[in-house]
C-alpha cells in the first residue's frame, strides 16, 4: 500500500497539473510574442508573421497577435490582409488605438481616403497625444487636394512631436505643391526632416534639388556628394550635381557628372551635355545610340537593340564597350555562342577589359564548364579585385569541382567586400554545410534572413534544421516559406513527414487533404492519405481513398491490396477477398499469399 505522503503528493500534483499546463502555454505565448516584437524591430516581417500565425493558432482571441500581424501585412504591402486583421483586433478590443491606426493606414494604402480620415479623426479625439495620426490624416487630405486641412494637420503633428521627420517632410511636400518658388521655406522644412532622419535618401535628394533651384550650388553639390557616398545608383543625383558644378564654373567636373547621367539613361542630361560640354557631346554620340539600344533592351525588345548595336559596331568596330553590350543582348536572346564571340573580341581589343573576362567566366560556370571558367575568373579578379560577385562566381566553380575550402576562401573575401549581401551569406552557409560545419552554416543563414527575409533562405534554413534533427524549427521555417508558396507540393509533403515525426497527427490529415486539392488527379496523395487514415483507424475514409486511387489508376495492384486489407479489418471479407485476388492478378508482392491465407 502506498504511504500517505506519496498519496498526498500525487493528489497535489493532480490538483496543480491544469495550472502548470496553463502556465506552460502562457510562457510559450509570451516567448512567441517577445520574438515577434524582436522580429518587427529588426524589420524581419516574415518571421514576425510566422510568430503571429502560431499565436493566433494557439489563441484566436490574442489581441496582440492580430494587431502585430496587421502591422506585418502593412510592412509587406498587403493592405487587404492588414485591414482584415486590424478589424479583427478591434472586435476584440473596440476603440483600441494601435489596431485603429493600422486600419487607417491600410485604408490609406487602398486609396479609401475618406474612410481613413473618419477613423483617424475618431482616434485623434480619443488619443490626442498620438502624433502620427495627424500626419497620416494630412497625407489623406493631401491626396484629396484639400491642402488647407493638410496644412492644419501637419502643424498639429509638428506641435505634437517636433522630432517627427515624416511630418517635416510632409510640410515640405505641401509647400512644394502649393508654392514651389518658396525654396527657402521648403529647404528649412527638409533640413528639419534631415535633422531627425539624416540618412534618408529621398529627403537628401529633394533638399539638393531645392538648393540648386534656389541658386545655392555649393550646398546642392554637398548634398549630392552625400547621396553618392551612400549609393551610386541615382542618375538624377549626378544630373543635379553636374548642373551645380557647371553653374559654379567647375565645367570639367560638371561635364563628367552629366556624361555619367546620360550613360545611366537620364534623358534630360543629354540636352545639357550638348549645351555645356560639346567635346563630351561628340563622344556621347555613340552613347546616344547605346542608350536607344538600352531602352529597347529594357523593354524586352532585344532584336531591336541588337540591330542598333550592329550599326554602332560597324561605325565603331574597335569599341570594347559596344562589343560587351552586344554580348549582353545576345545572351538575352539565348545566343550564347555569339555572345561568347563578342566577349572574346573584347579581350582582343582590350586585353585588360575586366567585364569580358567576368562575362566569359560566368558564362562558362553557367554551362558547367568549371575548369575552363577558372582562368577567366582569375583574370577578372586580378583586374577588378573589388567586385564581390567575381569571387562568388569563382566560389561556385570551385564548389562544383569539390574544392570546398577554395570556395570558402572566395566567399570570405566577397563578404569582406560586401558584408550585407544576403545571397553571399546563404551561399557560404551552403559551403559550411558541405564541410559539415552546421553551426557556422546556421549563423550565415540567420544573417541572410536578417538582411533579406526571402522565402528561399527560410527554406534553406529549414533543410539545415532538418539535418540538425531539429524538427520543430524546421517546421516553423517551412511554414514561413509556405506563406509565399502555399501550393508547393514538395514542401507540403515535407511538412507531412515532420508533423508525423512530431506526432501532431491531427494536422497531418489536413495537410494531406490540401495536397489532394492541389493534385486532384495524382493517385499518390490519395494513397498516402489512405495509409494515414488506415493507421488512424479511419477505415471508411481509407477505403474511400484507395477506391479513388483505383479510379485514377485501374491497374494499381498496391491500391487493390491496401483496400482489400482495410476491408478485411472492417469486417467485409467478401470485398476483401475480391480486392486481394485482383491485386494478386496484377502481380503486387504479397497479395497472393494474403489471398491464400485469408480467402481459401
């Protein structure tokens, strides 16, 4: 007989168990909520979305989960979903400020400006210190061309929060729309915006433009320099800086900028180049044609682009630039042989033309001619050791030649040059995986996802978690991937296997049913669900699935065998014997023996 102390402890445990279970569920919910908040802070909206989905699945009345998921959808530019979630949160806590703001922003994104304004005015009356609402309403009024109301609201927003960069930028935009000649006022507003958001490129460019229009060429150039220090991709910035330099009598520097702007396809720069820089304009004659080719190329009219380039190359047969561009267009047309010839011609014209070596090396990698690719990539890197993609191309060649350590060395170098490239981190994770360094691979994939929460990176991390035998985390990443690709049957099939491994059997049949809806004519998935239903003692459902397999594939001995075995378990011996006999006739292994033992 158990001692009284043991009985007392057992009784106490039974009394405490429901509370402990609730505490465990609460702890898991708090962890997910905290992780969601961290993901939002790091701009990893897909990870945050996955956390919210799990929270809502566990508790459909989670106000925080619906509110946060609404914000995720706003950041992912899915206005309809954001609106639906915000409305759900407001049903749980009517009149709440945060989901109310999310709803107003979603309505603004959907161009339902008047509805957004009505809601914002309600929020402003209830939460007068929530400064952002005034800015959002001002943007709605701006879109409705009610500039007076927009002005009044922006003034309120700035009074409420003088450090709101968005409010000052809206003030500048409103001033520009109503009185574009008031450059000093616009500049003052943009200066205020930049005080609180000093690296916002759009504010910097608008400010540079206003300084130029006001005749302050020195500051226009300084602001343009700051933008170019961050990125070289804005052709209109080179245009503004070029005009500012020419206007400040720095004709040489101005012409260089205008020339670059024309090369980047900025049409307005061509006229100014001819006006201020006649010598550069002569040189640019070829580039005008190249620009026309570029426009055709950008529009997908590759045949037209090739015709223009043929004319240019006849006029300039020794231009390596033209040959290289022609090679690029030929690649777009799928003519790799002719493209390769053009790049080889580049090398003869200019033995130090790095683009040609990079192109042929990359092309050879794409053709799986890895050994031949290496000398060209080596030369390209020798000429341009500052380009991370060249190291990545050579790393790919070495990886396929099973030179994993050489591949890793190149990827380390490419990441030194560009540490914020998500693809390079994911590629290095692959190499670490091949070297059985799963810990390092996981660090790189985490970084890739932080930099760019791309579905493919979640899938790569899911595969790594699977290799590390962490089924739960693997499943979480697959769910994130399935947000963007809900019809990926191979991933859904992997999810089924993980759910079985985790013994989450209720979810298994749901996913199998989803697979069947996507592959209604494929007997494999009915067979799979039939197996699961049979093992789960749902014999009627299993028989229905095996029957469907036979309907789709009348010579499936396996389906007859499994249906016959299931009918036997369901007490239908005549039906069982008939199916087993047919399975034996079709030659399915074990069917004859089962028929003999059960039916004769």
